[in-house]
C-alpha cells in the first residue's frame, strides 16, 4: 500500500516547487499576514515555510497528514469547489510519503506550541510541547529520499530555487496584504522580500524592480457576461518602453494562481498588432468570475485552467488592453 501511496504522492508533488506552492496556499488559507520560505539544495534537502496564521489545534495533529483530511470542506455545497481548488486534503499527506515532514504550530491563546513529525501519512510519536510564537512552520526534509530516479533527474537538471523565487514573486504581488520572503538556507539576503500593506505597484517594484514598475499601466474591466455572470479584471500591463526578452504573465483567477494559455496568447497578439516594435510584455491580472465558470485541469500539478465563457472574457480583455496600448502610444 505504501508504494502505491508513494507513487500517487509523487504525482501530486512532482518537484520541490510544487510542494512550496501547496504550503504557501495552506498558509494563505490560514489567514497569515507573513509567510517566509527557506530552501536548501533547491528544496531537496529542505523546504521550510513559516507563517503567522491561525495555527493547527492539538486535536487535529494526529490526523493532519492522513489523506483526505481537510478542515476546508464542511458543507455539501463545497463539493462544487473541490475541482477548482483541487485535491482537498492531499497535499500534506502526499509530502509525508515522499519526504520527512515536521509541523510546529500554535493556536491563539495557547501558552506553548506543539511539534509533530510524520512519515507515510502517519504521525510519529506524540506531539511534543515546544516554544512557538504564532502560526505554523512546516518543514519538508529530504524530499524524494525514497524515489531514487526522481532525485537523480532533479539533481541533474538545474535546481528548483529559481522556480521557487518566481512562484513566490507571483504570490507576493497579488497578496499585497501579506509580507513574503524567500531565501536560501544560510543566506543573509532574501531573494524576495515584500512588506504587507504596500500598494500593488510598490509590491511589483520591490519584486520585479523599478524598471518594470515605471513602465506599467493600470487596467480595469467590469462587465456582465453570458448568463448574467459578473466578470471583473484588475491589472497592470507594460507600455511600449518596457524591455524584456520573454513574456511575464502573472494571472490570478478568484485569488488562485493559474495559467491560461489561451488568454496569454490572445494578449500577446494584441501587443504585436498594436505595438509591433515593443518587447514581450509584462502582465499582471486578477480576474474574478463565478467559481463554477472556472474549469481546472484534472492533473494535480497543472495550473492550467479554461473558462466557461472563455471567448467573452478573452475578447473583453483584448479590447481593453488594445485601447490602453493605443492611447498610451499616441
Ligand atoms: P487542504 O489544504 O486541501 O485542506 P492539505 O493537505 O494542504 O489539504 O492540508 C491539510 C490540512 O492541514 C488543512 O485543511 C488545514 O486544516 C491544515 N493546515 C495545513 N497547513 C496549515 C497552516 N499553514 N496553517 C493552518 N492549518 C494548516
Ligand atoms: Mg492545501
């Protein structure tokens, strides 16, 4: 059974960066206002995510890493959102089949926290009382220690650290009420560092740099699509002075970090048509749609989504981007 679970877990957690994404989403779900990530050896030796969220109560620790244990599905209607949020209660469990997991946590009003370790879906020993300030720290050590082939492939390719920095950069410019940091283990300097309560543009400036931020324009759409579905978009797009060799598209739909290839291509087309001499664009967009209009791909690690009224949404965005680019270029 364990081997089967390990293979399944290896599908959910394909690389160190997939583990980091799951851990950050858990921290965000716990209403954290500060999330810091430490990574060693591209995440293979250590991934540590610390937050100041609501913590995990003592009673939940023994079952925390059993598959399908989740505190986030209480009502039957919530089943509707299972597909969009994906894999309820599987992330943490999966990590225990492919790495060594240690959870340190404290809930509001407690005098001390608890530390528990997990292997193969089970808690090892009783949780130990320990000092803790606020929130939860999850440590994944020796990821894929029991998957020799995976470890070897990952070791031979460039390590995941740049991917992790990229991921956290994206979260940081969207969740501006949360401060994020990301550093290599032992490094004095953080590679991503944002301060909560900064404006979106300030966050983009601190993550992507001044030369990006000063060439951005704000765009907004609010409209009612087919079937009375309200659709909102708020974002920043680069102008003709922005210089880059490749496109950066940071897309959140209903506050979830996703990819939408069709939308990305559609926007690139508008850029080429409107500003033929401009470089590849930088685009940040936050889209709000009725949740039942967002279709998440079945595969656990894919961020790719398709939308129910995709043509409507894409045409709207194309027209707003197009007119913004034209007016800025006059
Ligand atoms: P899911 O997020 O789909 O519920 P996970 O396997 O990612 O499943 O996490 C299992 C459960 O562990 C969550 O439902 C939540 O109750 C708890 N949990 C995990 N990480 C944190 C955290 N950082 N802060 C508070 N609770 C957490
Ligand atoms: Mg989760």
